[in-house]
């Protein structure tokens, strides 16, 4: 009798050591749910497929009654301990990078004739969730692009190993862009621009409402007629050659004629750059003449220049 009792006890211990254990929480890494995702030591049917995994970021809850039925169907040595037994199957997910989507759409648009490096807008679009360990591949199909308005519609397909395909209808607009110099900081009137004041930035062509500088060479060395805001393009009308003579500055007046050079002192009545005409008042005679800026605070009086005088209406030729 003792031998029989001992044999029964050993059989019970052996059976208990091979009994399945419920997996209360499982992270799924494939598109399928297997028997082994519900039970440890599930037996010879451990790799049996039970169904499809939830979508990325989703979960499935298997309650005690269904767990018991599955265990009986596939010969798993497990019984619910209570009605509260349950298994949660979760599929980790991550948001598809928006930049990756925009890049795929831009590539398709360029193939359809859109300008290179167009800025793509996808209003109301939410990037899809994909499995955390997936290596997704994006394909844009059924593209309908209107070149005049830049508007488009298409189907975005996301596929990859260990994931169900995702197909989304998308719509948006593509705007042509161009690289232009912009200010790196707020710059006051009169600033003579250097390379350190500027950087190149890509901007929508539709936002450039006036003729702007398109290269650093067009802007560096020029003087601002209006303040420049950081990140904003520079209208060509706001860029002038730096003034070599400022209004009210004392200038050297030079006149060369017949092999003679004559110099006098004057006061500039306006600001001007190299080569520009300017009105200057001779400090000795008080006569106002027109001269050409030839250097910093230096003007050249043209031979035969007729003096000008002030009147209430402005300047007129002085009759002698």
C-alpha cells in the first residue's frame, strides 16, 4: 500500500511540474497570436496560431472562460483558478515619423512634375502607428496632382515585415521653395551687412511678395534702408550701397580743370554712396553746388558746375 501511495504521489508531483501557467500580460512582436502567448509550458501545440494580433498600439483581453475553452481545445494542462483570471495581449506601437511621410510624398510629387524641394502640407493628417520593432516601407500611389494650385490627393501605403499593411488616403498641397538669404537677428537701419548677419533659408515662393535678394553676394556689403527682422528675406529695394557721405558731414570738395586742382571745404546736404550725385554747400561762399561722391567724405565738383542757391521752393541756378 505504501508503494502504491508513493507512486501516486510521484505521479501527481510530475504532473504538477508540467502543468501550464497563465501568462497574464504578453507583449506581442508578430502579427499572430500563438498558444504560447497565453500559457507557459503550453505543450506540443505551443506554436499553434490562434488568430491575428491587434493593430500596433492595441491590446486584446482574454477572460477566464475563453482561456479555459482554449486550454481544453489544445490539450493544455490549465484550469482557471477563478473568474478573475485573464490574459492581456498587447502590441507595442510607435508613431510613424511625420518627416518620413512628407519625404515619401515629396518624392512622388517631384516624379509627377512638382518643383524640387517643395514644401508639403498635409492638413489634418495624423501619422499612423506601426509596430515598435517593424521596419516600415512607405509607398505613395494613385497620386492626383494639380500643378497650377499645387493640390494633390494620394494613397499612402505602409508595409513591412511583421506588420499588417496600412493604407491611408491623404490630401494636401505642395508649394515651390527657394533658398534666400535672411537676417540672423534684428538689424537696424543703416547696418552694412556682413556674412555673419545672414544665413541661407528655404522659403515658399508664394510668400515672397516682392523682389528679394537670392544670394549672399547680393546682400553682403549693402546697407539697410529699413530694419530687418530675424528669419525674414531682404527686399532688394531695402539694400543700397553704403553711404560714404552722411547728411551734415563736413566734406572735402575737389575740382580739377585745366591741369589745376582746387580743394575747398563744404557741408553735405544729403547722404550718398560712391558715384552718386549730392548737393554740397561751400562753407566759405555759402554757395550750394552739385558734386559726385568719390570717397569717404570726399566729393568731386564737375567742371562747369553752376552754383545753386536756396529759395523757399528749393534750389535754383544762381544768376550772376
